[in-house]
């Protein structure tokens, strides 16, 4: 929820020569289950209902306008994972500059939504976390039918994901089975699995990033600090 931190992360991605930065876009009223909305949450801004906390940290048009302009200045691509129809409409109606859309694991079996994202005409990245082979087949068939440019990304959705549960041997399996672009979205603590994924054929690598593992929030322990972002990029491209 802090645009200054977002800009510092954009600076870090630019300085370490990554190709794109990606945010998350949600309508909390739609994405937060009803039984969780009134649960109390302790936050840096005091105790509040969970739904109020989710609204507090969600960027709106003012912040995304600033992100868009900042990335344009740096000639750095940006986009966001879309979690619902409102967020999809928000991105495609306001930002013609974005080069792709991401479908997160949380909605990868929302088949009507996948079709709607494909209608944007933009390249689609889709994380396959929490799916089985039958679901993967259906998702890829749907993408093949409705998109001319897509990448499915092997993902273990734990935060952080234990290395012995990553199952990155699925990457060459997916490449052979689907004959499409395959990527890897990593939530592990270290770098090696992401490097190995690239060696195994992953063409897109996505990692969460942070300024410090000690910052408040849910993802920081499974994210890369700036020096690790630099190390990973160099190891993948060397």
C-alpha cells in the first residue's frame, strides 16, 4: 500500500536488469470471502477488519498512474495479476501500455474468466499452482483455443515453498506435453531452483521481491532482496 516502496522495488528491478515488474490487482469486496471480512487483523496501521486492511493496501488509479509513468520513464514493462473481472477491466481500460496479463493460481480454474482475459488480445501468463494434470490439460486447451500468445507457469503455491516439494521436473514434462511456452513462478527462499528451472527449459522466471526480509507482510520471507535479484538474473543469463 506504499507507492514509495513500490517505486524503490521498480528501481531495484531496473537496476538489476529484469525485464518487467508485476503487481497484484484485486477488488477486495469480491476476492475476500464473506466469512473473513470482519476478522480482526493487527496491522502497522492498528487493528482493523480484514476487509478494511485489504482495501488499505490495494493500489487504485492514482497509484497505478504513477507506476505506469514511472515505468515508462525507465522503459521497463509492467503489468499486474488480475484476480477478478473488475481488476481486468481496470487494467485493459486504463493502461494501453501494458504488454501482458497474468492469471494467478487462485483463479486458474475459473474457466470463463480465463477466456475473458484472453479476449484482451494481450499475451497471457498463467500460474498452474494447486492444479492436477486433468485441470492443467483443460486450462492449456482453453488457452490454445482463445489465445495466440500464452505461457503456463509451473508453481508451488506455498509461501515459502520447501525445495523438496517444488517438483520442477514437471517443467520438461509440460514442455513435451503441451508444446507451448512454459515458465516458472518461484516462492522458495533460495536461487538454485529458479536457475535449474531455466536450465530445464522455463522461458519466463517470476519471483517475488522485497527491500528486506524483515519488512511487515506475508510474502517477504519468500521474496528476493535486491542483491539476490541481481545474483539470480546473472546466473540465469550467464
